[in-house]
């Protein structure tokens, strides 16, 4: 997570712990949900996902929560 004027934020996730799955199962988690607070405008943030595993990874959804200000614009 790169934010303008702030230090980069990095987290590492392991797909599956070693010796925690059966031999007949694939060694990855099918679904993982994580919430990361950003506290920044969407124009000041870059989110980067990297993987060293040969299997594909997919970001299926992103939700954004915050306040909206029309900057003193009022409808007549």
C-alpha cells in the first residue's frame, strides 16, 4: 500500500502453513478476506498485490468506506 507523503505499508500472507493440509488437497486457501484501513483519499493511494506462487491469485472485490464532500457545491 503506497500513500502520498506516508511510509509504505506491507503485509505478507502465507497461503497454507506447511504440514497443515492433506496430500490430496491443493496447498492454498480458496478464499481469504482481509480488511486494511487506508485513511487516505483514493487519489493518493496505490494498492499492489504480488505473488511468488505459480498458481493464479485473484482480487475479487474491494470496498471503500468514507465521507464525501461536494466542496461547497449546492444544487439550486
